C-alpha cells in the first residue's frame, strides 16, 4: 500500500444516527474512506459489484440489522471465496459473553460495544492500516 492510498471501510448499519456519527469520525481520519450499507442485502450487493482489488479493507457490521443478523451476514461472507478473507468487526449494544463468543466463533476478528469509543476506533484503524501495509 502506498502512503497516498486510502483504506476503505464498509459500515453496515441501519441506525441513521450511528451512520452520521461514524461519518463524522471518518471525516477526521486521513487516509480512510467510509462507505455505508443499511442492511445485509445492500452490503452483499455492494460487495458483489466490486472488483477484487476494490473490496474494502475492513467491514464494520452491526449485529442487529433489519433483514438479517450480523452472524448471518458474516456466514454469507465466509461462504463466498472472494469475500471470505475480508476482516470484519462486530458492533452491538449487546455485550453478553455468549454473543461475543458467537461472533468470534463465526469469524469476526473483534467485537465492539456501542456506543463506539472513538479513541478505540481510531487506534483499531491505525492497527489495521499497519497490518495492511506489511
């Protein structure tokens, strides 16, 4: 990845307030571009139409979407050879240990509890950028 390259994030979230908050956070993060989908089907359609080199570097997925759960969405992603390697982070207001365990078992690399901690988000994005630049 060249220093001028921007990293792409797909945020799958149905709550408009959360989308606006995330858009504000990303406006202040140089080198990152945020794309949003408001449900699982929209996310899958958006990913299907992208060339492999244009796939996002990271997916942030709400666990409670209107058309499917975050677990169902990651199951669909992991079943598609082209999308299976995409790093995914679960987001939810539910922080029960069983929910976190289920998310990790399904293939989420991390689980963030809403409301999102902006400092933690920024640190995680920096870590992702460092990992991707290797």
